């Protein structure tokens, strides 16, 4: 039976690769067999522009300030020196402080150094400010944590700085700001911050409606459960729960709290998860999916309401959007329909990319595999005898991000521009 599951995984890899290569997910020329990928056109940042277009110390960028690090503090061990010979460190204090940074910052800086040399042969990356132990920056600056650097090129050619900022974005810095005519400011998330691990999930305390009546906590969903969902036309229906795309029992996460007043409902979900928003005419058929972090008061989400004719889906204006940290775990259930009503609010089962239809197509091989394994299990069970049945395909499985989600995320980073993916992405190692 282990061999069967391995074979099923191999089949899935082949299916998803062919699906993505042939679909619009690639958004342009991809890497074909025997062909080199054309380098994409890079656009320099404008003066005073920052990416992503949110404040530096917010969830969608580098996250909150966690406190100053001094040489005598316990957290000093979080900093690591960068001795990359391809980077010039100004180090005007002669203390080596500019070389000290978090590992995440070091990794992004080293990647940027390679890009700079490829972009301008003979030119190197230059760091003018790194970790600050002397209080030279504004209050709560990420320089005090070794999470920020100010950079230029070694030739100090200011005409290159807009492109340098773009290269920093491509290198993976969590926030890049063309701050000054004299330098570019870059920063990263904290190594173990809540923001760095958000993924796309609901809290374990969230509930779903079952076909047999009543509700159930998201964390308690099991194979065979059929939960309330909606089709593309906004009609309510019940759909099979297949598996968790992400499951992190007991984890502490930062959730967006989306609240409506008429009717009064409240949904908690992480920043990168998709939530359906109604168009101006209120038609469910024209709904679009937005990252939870982009939902704003005044927009309308879809909620289940009781009417004389039964339960129906109605648009409801968002009254408030706030943030709340909870330690109830984080769960991302997948249904056959690709949608789910959680706490009576309609949401997508998908996250990270702001295209529900693309994500639903990309997960088609996984849904097919679940259907085939379920049919096989039914056939073997009906045949009687002592044959060993394959495990239930909808069983919760191991904690963490589902292997198929990780595969899709890696393919997505290969095929898509970095801006197409939510900056919080998939927490591959933690949730």
C-alpha cells in the first residue's frame, strides 16, 4: 500500500506539472523543455516608492518591531556577521556593526549581491548602514534589531539606485524603500515572528455547518464530513471535506478579524487567505477573491442568512477590520468545491495567490486523487475479505503544510512574478 501512495504522488506531480505548463497560470513564456527562460523585464522603483505598498512595520511587510538588540542582551546571538567578499561594508564606526544582521537579512543581502554583479559587471553591492547599536536611527527602527540595511552600489552612481531597489525586491527583502537620493532602505521579517509564519488559515475555534445538521469546529473535520459551501453562481450546497492544506495545532497566529453588522457575523483568517467580495451590484456571480489583508470596511462579503425559503447567501457590508493574535491553532480545510462557509461567511479554500480560479484548477489533480482513492477504498471495502484498505484520503494527516501545497508554491515562485504571491506566502517549515 505504501508503494501505491508513492505512485499516486508521482502521478500527481506529473499531472500538476502538465496542468500548470498548459494553463494561464504561467502568465507568459515559461520554461519549456530544452529552452532557456527569458529574463523578465525589471522596472526600477521611483524615488520615495516602497514595495509592498504598506507601512514597513505592518503584517504585510517586515512586521512589528520586537525590541532593540545590544551586545549584552540575550538576543545578540540572533545576529550573525556577514563576511561576503562581494559586498562592501562602509563600517564608519570601525566596530563591525554594519556586518551584523539576522540570518534572513544576510541571506537576502547575499542574493542581492549576486544580482548586482550580474546587472552591472565590475560593480558590487555596498552597505552604508546595518545593525545600529548607537541610537542613530529613529525610535523602533529595524536597524536596532539587525533586520534592516541601507545600500548603494560601489560606484555610488545614483542613476542605478532605482534598479538597485528593484533588484532588492527580487532578492526577497520583505520591504524595500527608495528612501533617499543617497541610498535604498531594505528590511526583513523577524526570524521567528508571527508575521513570518502566517500562511493561509482559520483558527481552530472557527466553525462550519454540516450536512447532517449542526456545526463542527474546523480543527475537528474528518473524512466523510460534508460542509456548507457555495458554487460559482453563489448557490449554497454541501461539499466533501478532503484534507487540510495546512494544519498547525495549538499555534499562535495573527488573524484578520472581518466583522459585519447586518447580519452580524465575524470571521477570523490569516492575511494571505482569500475571501470573496461582492461587486457593486451585489451579484454573487460576479464575486472576486481578495487577500484578507486587502479587505476594507465598506466592501461586502457573503454571509449565510435564514430566509422564509431557507438558507441563502447575501452580501453584507464589512463594518470593521482588526487584528487579533490567537493560540487556537491554524487550519486550512480543502473541499471538493474549493469554497467553504466558516462562521457563516463564504471564503475560498485557497491562499497565497489572489486568483481563486487559478488555484482551484491547480488543485484539480489533488481533488482527482482523493476521488480515486475514495472509490478504491469503497471497492475494496465492498469486496469483503481480509484485504488491507488504503487510508482514508480525507484523514487529517501530518501537521504542517500539505506536501502538494508546498509543491505548488515552489512551482508558483518559479513561474510567477514575486508580486503575484502574497508576501507572507507559505510557511514551509513551520505551519
